[in-house]
């Protein structure tokens, strides 16, 4: 990693255990990582590998059983509601299920206004707030005039995901965690959503962390890839090192499990 890049988020021995005794499940098992400013990172693994649990720990939605998370070089402190809110100004997420990401009783205007207020714009004139909301919608190819006064359930899944990116456009966090952001939308919308996310990274310089099982996505967009199996990082490195020259048997199996059009599919 080039020396000029600054460390924004790191973990040491990070562990999450659910349950006790024979019933306990080690979801995340002593992982270490370093994420740098402006970097695109992919954490790849099968369902149940611990990816989403790790994501929730990074967001502060789950506490760790062991280990520490460091934010901008200092041990993360989210011990109070105020400190947690301050942390959330710097790290935000786009989740897999757009229908579960909204309070369906809050109109879209309220969703976007909350973002403006969170960034200190509560005292801005209403006309300026409207301008900011329209700009955010335009960034994701939505027309604010068609969105205003609607509820989230009146939108399609693709529109909901684009609205999530509009929120990020307004919040401009240092770190964006995208947990399978394209898995529940149709194929024609996936490239559009991905392009919007990458444009956002390019414009703001934020760190983008993809949580995904899609090796193709990880290979083409990432600066570094972490392969996760049973709560552990079993391999990490550049996309070429990990995907083209995998060292671990688990990584090789993930690659071999991707169906290839020009080869007969092995479903054994």
C-alpha cells in the first residue's frame, strides 16, 4: 500500500461470538484488516461466512466479543449516543434489501431532509434544502419533482437503491459500506447502480467497502480483496493476486464455482 495513503479504518483480532457453551457460534474469528482512504475494498465469501456480521460491527450496530476497531488511527469510541452519531457522520451503509432500509411511514422528503440536517444544514433556507435534494436525486437519475411527497413503498426496488445512493451523496461520509447492494435488483439496473457508486467514490474520495459473494464484481472494481471463510480472512491481496493466482483451496473453489458460458457446468 502506498505510504501516502492514510489509514481510515482498521481492526485487530476482531471477534464476534453468539451464544454460549456448545451452542456458541463464532461468526467473526480474530480478523485483522487495514482500509485506506479512497480505497475500494471487497470482502468476498459464501453465505454464512461472517461478512454481514463484520459489516454490522464496523457500523457499530453489533458490539465485538474481542478485539478492537480503530478509526482514523485512534481506538473507536461509540460508548454514548452522541459519539455514535458523530461516528455515523463518517461511515454509512447501503444494505442488500432496499425494502428493509426505510421507515415506510416516512416520506422521501423526510428521508433526504434528515441527511441534510445530519450534515449541519438544519438552519438552511427551505429553498436551499430543496435545491440540495433535487441535486442529490439528479445525481442518481431520479427527478425530485416525481419523488416528492411519495412514500418509499411507492417506488421500485431499483429506485429505492438509487435513493439510498442519493442519501450518501448528501451525507458524504468518509467510508461507505455496501452490503450486496445490487443482489435484489434486476440485471439491467445493476450496472447503473454500480456506476453511480463508483462515480460517488471518484467525486468524494471516500473509501468503499463491498460485502459481496460476486467474484466478478470484486475483481473488476477493487483495489484489494479479502476472502472470508468461517469468520476468518483466509486470503487477501490485489485482485490479480487473489483471483488470477489464488493460494488457498477455498478461494480456488469459489472461483471454480462461478459458471462459465464457454465451459460445461459442473453441478456435481
